[in-house]
C-alpha cells in the first residue's frame, strides 16, 4: 500500500524540508517503519521508548484519528493521506 | 550503542537548529525563553509551541521580580484596572499598557451569598464573572497576551481555531490592534458566537466538522505556505497566549485581599486554563504575595465531552479522546491537549474532576441567573452544575472559601435556555387581561 504522509514542521529536518513524503505499509506501524527506512531517526520522534505513539503526537489516516482506529494497528488503505500533528495545539 | 549516541547527538543538533530559527532579540518583559514541560529542553523566545525532542508543550520561562513583596503588591495595586497591572509577571513588554489593546481583565469577583444558600454552602462562595470582559468571555485575557507576542514576532495576521468565544476575541483584538484576522470555527456554532465573531470585519471560516477537526486543520495550515506568516494565537503563539489565564489567579487572590481561595472550580476544554491558574497561584506563593497554604483545584466538564473527568475517575494518567456531543460547545474539545496536566493538578491539590449532563447545565444556568443575576453561557452552567454536584457528593467542602468561574456570557448561548425562558404571558394591554393572567 502506498500512502502520502504529511510531516509537521518540527520533523522536516528529517525529510530534507519536505512537507509531504511517500511511504509504504498496510498499517500505521508499517508506514512508520517505511518512513524510518527513508528518513532515519524520524520514528524515534514519533514513538516513545516502548514503541507506542508519543503522548503529544496525533496521527490521522485520512480524516480519522488513529486513537479511535486501533492506534499503530490502524489500517492505511492504498492512496491514504497520513498526517502527523503535534497534539499541543488549540483550546485554552 | 553507537547508533543511540548518534541519535542523541542528532536530536541535540535539531534542538539547537530549532532554537536558531526563532527570534532572539524580542522584548517580552520578564520572559527569558521557552521550556518543554515534558523534557525540559530550552528554546529561545519564538513562535514555536511543540518540543522538537518529544512533541511536549512549550511554556514561557521567566525571570520574575525579586525583593519586597509589599512593594510589588503596591506597584500592582497602583496599576491600571486591567490585566496589565500584572505586566511584571507576564510575557509582555514593560510599556504594554500604552499599546492599542482591548485592555481586558479585572472583572468582578461576585460575593455570591444567594447562590451559596441555594447550594448549601456555609462558607464564602464567589463567582469570578469573566463575562464582563470586552467580548464577554475570558478569551480576551489570553488573546491580549498573544497579540503582544504577535507584535514582537512581526506577524500581521492573527488566526485561531475556536469553539466561538476565541474567534470573537481574536476578531476584536485584531481590529483594535491593527492586525488582519482570519479565524476558523465549527460550522454549526450558536448564532450569538458566529455573529459576535463576524462583526469585527475579519474573515470567519466555518469548517465542516467539530472543534477537533478545526484544530487539526489549523495545525496543518500552519505548516503550509498558505499559513505562512500567520500568528495562530492557540497554535504557534500558544505558549504566550496560555499565560493570559494566569491573570485569573492573580485577580482572584488580589480581590480576596491577597489570599488564596481554599477551592476553585474551573471549566475544562483543552485544560490549559486550569493549568495556568495553578501556575499563577504557585507564582504568587513563590513571590510572597500570598501566604502559602493548601488549595484544591476542581475541574468541570460536560458529560457529553468528558475525557478528563472520565480519566480522573478511572484513575488513569492518560486521557482517551472522545467525540463531543453536548450543548456546552465552548468546552467541546474531545482531545484536550492539557488533559494529562489537569489530572496531575487535581490529584496533587486534592481536588476532583466531575461532569454534569446537559439538563444539569441548563438547570445550573438558571440557578445562577435567578440567585445572583448573572447570565452565564453553557460553560458557566457546567462549573455551577459541577459545584452543586461536588457538594452533594461530598468532594467539595461547603464550609470553606470557594471560587467558581463563569467564563462567558449567556447572550452567546441563548439557545440553551430559550425554550422555557421566554414570555410568562402574552396579553392585551388591559388591566382585565393582566388580572386574568394571575400575575399580580
């Protein structure tokens, strides 16, 4: 499965400044593994020491927050858009 | 091992790079930098909000005044009757009071004796009524601080994701301070909030989705050339913006005669306001402006959007997001950014996080209106309703001094109470008709 991943500004040092990069994988876990192959170091920024999504990272597959869709096991259909977003935004 | 060390070096390098990309010579008064609340990494002052190391939230670090607390108290009391009296404790330049601003704050702390009697409070009960701010919600406080940061960083457009109140506050502040504004809201907000946000002349964009969808959109926009050069008050200016809520803590204590309340009931949307009120109270203690004593912080949510109270009651230290469904739209944030910190603070201070359903919210709006003449928006109904519930379930001590926040004006959420708050009777202009209505 090929997906497009939107990269937040603070991770673009890993992608040579690119805001969107392609990746492969049928689940979010596989997509992150694919990202790591092409952009070494990026997985450790998104995942904590236990390999779980960091507490202040939100990830969406198309319009769905992966926390409602199985987390790292969330399915990433072919052509899906994956967005990685800092969680510490909004509200007051 | 080598790989790990390399990774660590690279991360350090990234942190330094990030620090180098931000402004280094801005004047924001006592603010000295930004610090990650999670891992402690320091950054220069700049329009950044998340840590490059761990994505944690960045907070303003200060060099706060030292010396005689009496002198500082006197200086504050001699200041203007708005939040700028606390300028030495905020990330704003010393001459902030001379700049065009809505000058919010110093709202009434109402001695709510009638409400106390209604709720069975035997101690003192106060309502901090922030509906008295220029755009009728507490958001004017946080926006005023964000405007100063926007000025310092050279932004000319102000923006935000909003549940309504913030959109109005940004629109008004932008108009007054000479910025363009373009704000984003869920498309189905209460009419009062939509009109209030649109009247100031900036762009108002409805997003087809809930607040969390709006927030996600803004977070993506900020990383896109479309949003380049924009100051999003609650995204890239969020570390500064949030500090505005500290002024609620300062005012409450000053209005109580420089004393800490025993208990405070605070609404929770993202949770930022609650964490900043706690920060403000801690600063007052550290500065010697109030006597150090225990206080309890209580959080209030609507049952239809209660991710924090659910986590609190379950004993969890992480907050599982929810999809909101409540009339309290200003609190309808299903994925609250500061939720984990709210849990920490409520537990640390011996407080509690509770929720009430929509019927209880409406009932509480009416109780407050009918006892104190304060017409609160739904968020105020949530805090008063939760206060009632906390007293009933024994979590809140009715014999102590308690402050309940009302953060917005009921005129913005008329729909909540309109169904049964209309005319008592409609009659012909005659005494007979009035007599027949049995209202004399």
